[in-house]
């Protein structure tokens, strides 16, 4: 069924020309009713709002309801009623296309349901892209010109400096407290010649970064390499987003531009030490594939684990070992946690659990029992320490496996902090059903107990009409439930197909126990890593080397309950 959103806007409350609100409103209503045949429409009016941007209450309300799927068409009198900024219009149109909403501008005769209308709109978008690029080039030229004059173009404020609004020169000035930390870092490195040792010394003295975070060796190296501390302003040094270094002839370097913290002599000495150490580290390294790299997180502090190579095992196998970021980058005396786990333990657990998951999925539809699903998931000697799976997770797993989503469709679902909003269409259908059921009850009361009793024929006809209406609503609820359930956590089971294909290809599903350590000696570890990255988004590990939970790429979470 078609429904149109009609948007009207004027810049002042007293506009009475042809673009005034009443005129726009009537023109769009007529267009919707007589040209499009749409009687179901809603008007959104913003009176007294400028077209310089889209920060307008009724416009934002309309877009929210478009995102909710309420409208099939959007009508405006002229494109500039949306915004006089083509970039804003481009963003809006991208959203309309995403939600399959047809855009129509009556004055310019753009109707994106037709080929010509779509083509004209694309021409508009091309010019919007041109405007964006030209604006970018103009801004870039202005910023280069400012930098050549030694003016600040904005950037993360370096440690040791602060921003002061007062005064004619808008440029960072030295912050005495932070400047002492910068000098401490340079002096310590000159003495210790190790960024890791400097990091440990900073931690031992209770000194934190500018933002109060943990020090890293890279942060310290960046400070030691930054010529800003000797009064040199360097601009256009890297590509955007801390990308690669640009050619040196594109740099803008203004020496003695601002107050320094470090002497040039000390800066050059520190840089020469860094260069010498870098040359000493430039040795060829054998690449090593870490199967679970970027997946493991520490339950204690939430940080990711860093992969390294463990000691050799029999047959030359070199497994990976994964240690918490805070474990690796903290002095032994100041470590916040000691969370670490080896591939020797993690690999067999994960691969065998994936195999169990595939078997449990195939079996769940046959047995239909939650307890049996849990038993299959935890089958094998590797899982003997686990008493079970968290009840809420187990219910979700079993419900998704068996396709039973009836009792989780209508309420807000909490899934690791991610909320899925109620389906308002579904709520409306349920309300309609309740009204029909109440009408049915009143009809029966009227027929059985009222003094002005209706005839049996009238009663049966009306009862049949209500019953048909209830049946139709039930069918709509069922169809909508199936559609809505696709958005629930864990509904997408494509990751199980990926795991199945891999495990079948390796002829592993027939085996009750998969010898992971033997397997990685005879196969391409990159294939195994690709599998893990495609089906798993997070593995949480405890300090005692227990796997606390596994979160899959479809949002399904498996939390394990261990025996004491």
C-alpha cells in the first residue's frame, strides 16, 4: 500500500509568495491524490527554518519515519525546500534509495520512479560531487597557505602544549607541567636507549599520557621523532588519517616557528640513536600466521591479546601464544593483569567446538530438545571443565537452530548491550487483533444477554466477518514475525555453512575429536585463519586460561559456565 510524505518549508513566518506553506501544501496534496493516486499521505511543515542545512524538527521526524519503512513516496515542491546545499540533498537521497522510497520534486518534475527522473537526479548528484571536490581543493589550498605562514590548522594537541584563545597568535603554547614530562621522556631515552624502558619508567613514576591513557612504545617514539618540540612546524607530512609519508618536496616546514621545549642538539642526538637502533633491527623475519590474531580479548581489562611465537614443539611445530596488551606493555612490577593463552590449548578447543556446533545445528531440528543441543555442543574431553552454557544463550542458540522465534519477537532484546527495537508494525497488528477479539466478545454478549437481542442470522454474519478479520490479522502477524526475526541476534547462520564446508573439506566431521596440533602441521594455516575470521568476531579469555565466551559473526554469543 502506498503512503506519501509531503514536505513543505518556508524561510520566514510571513512568506506569502508562491512558495508559501498553504500553496506548497495544496499543490503537493493535489499531486499525490490526482497524479499518483495516493490518498494516504502525511504533511510535514517547517515554517521559519532556513535551507542552509537539514537541522529542522519536522524534516528529521519525517526521515526517522522513512527509515522505519512507513512511506513509499516523498514529495516536495522544489529541491531547495530540502536544502540549498547539494551535499545535504545527496545524503538524503542515498537514504531514500536505501529504503526504496520514490522521490518527487513537483517544480523540477523529478520523479525517480521513471528513467528520465532518475537520470536528471544523477546529473544533480554529479554536480554535488564536483562541488564537494572543488570545495576540498579550495580548503586544502587555504590550509597550505596558512601553514606556510606558520599558522595553526588544527590537529591533536601535542603533549607539552595547550591552546589559549587569548592573544593575536592562534597557536599552541607551552604547558609547563606537560613540558616537564616531554623533557623527562627525552632525558630518559638518551640514558636508557629503549622506548620500552622509558615506558616502564613513566609508569613507575605514575606519569600518564595527555589523555590519561596507558603509554605505548609507539607513543613514546612519536614524541621523540616530533620536530614540533624544537620549534619546527611541519605540515602536509603524511596522507590523511596518519597514512603514508608524502614526498619530502610536498612538506611544509617552518623552523623556529614557536616556543620549543627540547634543544635542537638533544633532538638530533635522540634521532640518531633511534636511527641506529632501527638499522640494527632491519633483519629478515620469517612470516608466521597467527590463526586467532585480533580475535582474543582479556576478560579482566577488555584489551586485545597480542600474538607472538611460542617455543618449538615436537616435529618443529611453532605454535602462537596470545598475551593481553596490558601484560605485554607493562613492567612486571606494574602489570594490571597476566592474561595469556597458547594456541596449543585454544586451537583444539575452538576447532572442536565449531565441529560440535555444526553437528548440533543438524541435530536440533530432529530432536527439538535444548538439553540435547547443549550436550552436543560440549561433547568431548576438551569441554569436561564446563558445566554448561549460560541459560539465556542456550535458549537463543536452540531457538535459532530450531527456527522457533515465537516468544522473542515482540519484546526488546538485550544482546551484550545491543538493543533491537520493537517492531511497531507488529505491535499495531497485535492491537488490531485485540480490538477484534473484544468486538467478538461484545457481539456474543449482545446476542446472549441484551434485551434488544439481534437475530441469529445477524449474529452469525457479524461473527463470521470478525473471525475472517482475525484470521487475516493472524496471517499478517505470522508473515511479519518471520521477516522481523531475521533481524534478531544469531538469525544469520551462514557462518555455520562456512564452517561446514571447511570441516567437510578436511574430512573432520566424521571424527569425534579433531587433533588440531597435528592438523596445523599438514595444512595451510591461512585457510584455518580465514575460517576463524569469517565465523568468529570475539573470543574472551580469563586469566586462568579458560575460554569465557565466544561471539560469532552473526551476533550469537556462547558464554560458558565452568565447574569450581
